């Protein structure tokens, strides 16, 4: 099976931007230590500083499932609750 990629886009509420940047860094640091993670990168939109994109590469769906049950990911989900304007998560795979 090919690697899976995730594009997670989060638009922060302005009042929580600085707090969320710390939360983003914590989930990135924890996730990069996971065995099934190939890469996990945090990006910020150059036109909208409240928009963040996390680009993820995983070895398998099983690795993603493990990640979704990890303590650092669950802490991330709890920490962003009510502090974001929008959140989208797309799981993609390379076809060509």
C-alpha cells in the first residue's frame, strides 16, 4: 500500500492565535516521534496569518489510526475546541 498523506487546514480565531501556535508545535513534536509517521510539517498561509496547514505523510492507515488515539493528538483536539473558525482534514494518496 502507498503512503497516505493528510492535509489538515485550521483557521484560528484571532483571540487564540498565539495560544494555538504553541498547541500546534506540541502536536507536531509528539507526532514526529511516532513510528508510522514519515513527516509532519506545520505551515502558515502567507496571506492569512490565522490559517495553518499541517502536511502529514503516513506509512499506512494503521499508523494514522494509532496517531488518532495518541495522548498528544487527543490533547491537541481538546485544546483547539472552540478556538478555531474552521477545520478541514483531507486524506489523500498519490496516484501518479
